[in-house]
């Protein structure tokens, strides 16, 4: 298993290479390894409650999973309390691993968290379901599920 320090160094290198405005980006495998290595780290799932109910969610160590919707369902209205909810769940130096369906909302959440003073905001590359395949199906090309990481079904 790769050490947490090595994973964070790789994430910082991705930040530099891709000119990210937050601490960095990790693969789904690296995210799980970080959670296992650091009991204070949090996986912040920014998907809607409906997505969790219909699709499932990562299974991670107890107390390390947080769901804070980036947008509300139904309607896709931005969650105006996002930062307030994040601050109630973690401190500014907590390692925060943001996850969404395909790594779009999670990037925006990591950026906003960094702007708000969180120093350890990371995006989880590929997301939970990953990209679509040729038939427009997810979970078949990339993502947490495709990588065979533990998850709880809907």
C-alpha cells in the first residue's frame, strides 16, 4: 500500500501539472487509502440525496463519510448552506476528499472549500460512477465502482 504522504505528494503534483486551484486530485484507490491511513480525513460526497438512494455510495471507515449536497434535488438549485454545513463537519486543516458522479461538482466543491480557507481540499478523479461508455452507461469505464472499491448499493 502506498503511504499517505506519497499519495498527497502525487496529488500535489497533479495540482501543479493541471494548475488546480485546490490542494490536489486523487484517484479513487488513493482516496480509499487516505481514508484508511488518516482517521480524521473525510470523504465529502456532494451528490444529491436522490443519487445516494438510487445509485449507492462509497463504503468507507465509520465516521469518515459525509453527504453535503452541492445542488438540491429536485430542481438543481445550488445549496446555499454548503460551506456552513462543511464547516460544521470539519476543521480548516482536515483532509477533505470531494466526490460526485463523474468529478465535475467535486472539483467545484474543492475550489470553493479552498477559497473558504480549507487547506486540504482534494478532488476524487473519475467520481463515483465515472464516465459514460459507448452505450452511455456509467460504472463501466472509470470511477469508484468500476475500480472495484467497496460501496453500498441503492
